[in-house]
C-alpha cells in the first residue's frame, strides 16, 4: 500500500510567520542567556534579525546591554557591535514576548539530589512565556530533557482553546549541542536537529534555523529530537564508564590501559577511543543520561547500561584516592596527615568550569581521610570544598613541599616535566606524563 501523505492546511498564521522568517523581519526572543542562549542570540542578530535576550538574572542583562560578554565563545567586540547596532538587546521583562514572533527556551535542566529531572526552570520559563504568547508565534525548547517534555509539559502551557498548534502557533524541540571552548565547532556550524509537534511545526523550525545556521537536520517529531541529544550524551557516558572499568581491570592485571587504548585506536574503523579518568564531570554528560533512565523507567524499561556506567564512573574518585593511599603506603607514609597537592580541578582540561568536577569528590575523600589537601589550577583561582574556600597555590612551591602530587585535570598549560622533577611522587589520572618513565609515577 502506498504511503499516505498528510497535507496540512497552511494557515494564514503559517504564511505570515514564514514571510517574516524568510525576510528576516521576525522579531526573535531567546530565553536564558547562558552558554547556549547567548551564542544563539548572537548568531540570529548576525543574520540580521532583531533579537531580544531574556534572562531572570539582572547582572547578565546588564552585561549584555553593556556589550560585555561573560561567555568565552562570544567575544566582547562582537557582542558590542550587535548591541550598538540595536540588533541585540537584553531584558528581564518577559512582557516583551507579546511583541515577538519567535522564542527559544535555553534554560538549565539539572538533576535533583534523587537523580530525578529538575524541570523547575523549564516550567517557570514557560509560565512566564505563556502570559504573553500569542497566535503566529514559533516556540522552540532547546534545554536537554526527557522524550515527551515538549508535548507533555510545554504544549499544554502554550496552547489555548483559541490557539491550535501547527496552525495558529508552532512548537518544536531542538537539542543544544554547544561545546564551550571548542574552537572548531561553534553554534554557527554545529548541525541543528529540530523536530516539531506537527509537520508544519517542523517545517517552520527548520526554516527558522536555516536563516542563521549552516546545517539544519529536521526530524519527524519532538520526541525524536529530544532522544537524539540523550543518545549522543548517553553514548559518551557509557563509553567512558566502559573504559574506566577497563582501567580497573588493567590495574588489577598489571596492564597499561593507556597503551591498550592507544593501540586499539589504530583500528581505522569500528572503534572510538575514550580515556579513563578520575570520574565524570560537567553539566551534560553526568546529568543527561539520567533524564533518559528516569523516563525509560516510567515506560517500564530499566536503563541498566546507564545505571551501571553511572555507578562505575561514580566509583572513580574512590579508586583514585585508593591509588594515592597505596602509593604513599608503598613509601611508608600514611595518607592521614600527608600533604596532597591536586593539579587541575576544572571538570575537563583547558576550561574554568568546576561543575560536577571529579576533583571535588577526590579532594573531599582525601580530606575525610585526614590528608592535608591543596591545589593548583590556572583556570580556577579559588574553589569551595566541604564548605571551606581554597585558593589555587603556586605550583612549584607546592610540588616541592608535598608528599604526593595528583594530576586530576590535565590542563595544557602545565609543564609536566617540571612536575615530575619537583614532586616526590605523582599519581597521574590523565596520562599527562605519557612517555615519561620514573619510579615516582603511579598511573591510573
Ligand atoms: N571524560 C573522560 N574520558 C573521556 C572523555 C571525557 O573521563 O574519554 C570526562 C571528562 O574529563 C569530563 C567528563 O567526562 O569530566 C565530560 O567530558 P566531555 O568531553 O564529554 O565534555 P562535556 O561535558 O563538556 O561534554 C560536551 C557535550 N556537549 C554537549 O552536550 C552539547 C558532549 O556532547 C560533547 O561530545 C563534549 O562536550 C565534547 O566532545 O567535548
């Protein structure tokens, strides 16, 4: 039997919005001016749209309007020129939405302590938007969330008796794929997946993004688009968990896991290297998969891979502390009272973000066992651990006065040869000392 194509009636609102998008007179709104929203606002302003950024934090609004960027991927000069030209403004007043044609929602989706999704930011943003939302608008949720959020949470808040989705207004989901600090892939050139509540919604969302971004990937529904992001990041989390488990196995068998991975990576197909580490940090990878496992459990499927990988990744800080304790013990030193200097506390190299950083767990565990913990991180001048604020110490002085240095985050700016020369013992959790041979090195 041939496929039946549902031909949706093109409403007058659809034709009107399509014109505004195509001739760039559509007034664009971006709710949430963080590492996702601000670069997106800049791209649409650069494409010639009038863009209004909306954020609940007055400080962010003030900085944007002053042309002062707080996002490393948005240079001041670029923001300044867009603000001065009047293309981009910011406000904390949601009522501007009544004058806008499109609104992107780029707010945080953290986890609660119980590892359940915290939807409070999406709900409060939509409550505000709904007060001013009007026929003819396109709304797109970008915050990473579980499949079904757009249709089950956002749609009921925006539609009304007189407004029909796909006809009077349009609603899509498009996963954010921003990788802060990635010089090669930025908002402009990262392919943009978008799926709508109806085919006309998908078409409108794809038309919108194609005005400002290089590649758009329409998909059949909001659920597919929501699931795309979760697959991408769950894939990473599980493979990191696998390689961490390999590190535990190789450690017991006396095999160099780093050499194993490097040799496996010579396979030109069917393999993708991941590397063991002290744990899983950041605001995406440790969080997003639990949105999927939460929803999957509701659908009656236990996401066992996610739970197991989460457990293994969560054990890595303990494994690192055990390595440090054993390394000291082999040198007739107790961990209790030992001076441990941590190198690198950001959640990954060459950035300043400490959210969910495994360094926090490692330092906490060391302190619980009575170690005297200091740190150096060129990107992180101060750090709060267990309620006390530590300051980043001078590396050379600290290395010569510590009992053990622990490389937790391998920033590129550190001279690791000098670290090896100065420290009496180095526990290296990132293979930063690759190629060096010394009794002083203990590798993950
Ligand atoms: N990590 C490992 N071993 C690895 C890779 C990462 O232990 O082989 C650790 C990192 O040290 C970090 C955590 O995992 O603590 C997350 O690292 P990440 O490289 O995944 O970096 P993120 O959290 O910044 O992930 C972002 C994601 N981008 C978005 O969600 C839009 C992810 O999808 C990207 O693939 C990733 O950046 C990237 O490739 O840099």
